[in-house]
C-alpha cells in the first residue's frame, strides 16, 4: 500500500481490481427505489457477483445497439442522448446526476429529481432503463474529463481513482494511472466509444 491520502483512505495499485476479495463499497441505501439512491441500487456500477454480471450484459446490449454519430464540437453526452433517441435538453439532468452519482457524495434534491426524470425518459423503472441511464451518467464525467485531457495534452487518466473495500473491511482508493478504463469485472464497457466521442468533441 501507498501512503494514506488526505481523504483518510489508503491508495493501492490497480492490481486489486482483478482480486475478487476487493469489492465495490456498499451503498448507503441499497433498497431505495427513486432518486439518485434508487439509480445507484439499480445500476451495474455498484454491485458485484451474479447481479453485476446480469446488469453488465444489459449495458453491453445498450452499447451494442448505439449508432453514435458525433458531430464535430458536440458534447459527448449530447451525442449519446441523440443515439438513444432522447432529447438533448436532458443533458442538464445527466450533469446533475453525475455530480452526485458516487455513494460518498452528497445528493441535492435537484439531483434526485433529475435521476427520476432520466429514468422516466428511458421507459420507467426497469433493468433496461437503469442500463440506459447508467451509460449516460457514467460516460458523462469521464468523457468530459477525457476531452479536457486531450485538449491540454495531460497524461492523467480521466478518472484518477476508484474505490474498493478490501477483505479486512477497509475502504481503499485504487490508483487508475495504469488502468484508465479499469480492469477486471468492472472494466469500462464503453472504452471503445469514449475516445471516439472525445475526439469528435475537439474537432
């Protein structure tokens, strides 16, 4: 392990992403059915095991059916909204939810309302809707950061760390410097799409 970070969680190598004993942190409200908490409880990002496997398949189906035609200078998330047949006005809602998506972040009421609007726009509460919203929200912050990294020539990964809980119950930060799209079961399923969207946004 490396020295403890200012957050109090030790930082570890990305090798732990291949280790089944390191799991995603537990959700603060795993039974929630609405708002950001309900979205977290329904998406692939915050679960492990067979549930994760099934939800990942749903996300892969969504990604496999996308015909993304990114326009030069277009925001990456706007391109994904277009490909999903959703109105571009939902970009503001995606932004609100993405800013509150991680379980350690606070959730303002505006983000809860935005999450419910996104789920409704994607067909209402279901595994398929969760997969569609998941693609939008998880791609949003990371791809926006990737655009900035490409613009400035920064070698830093768009998402510098992720979180896991070790076998002793300690939450750790996982350094993604050498694994910018993750690794193991939770590796980013949209790694081929992200650079395409980012490069189009810069044109």
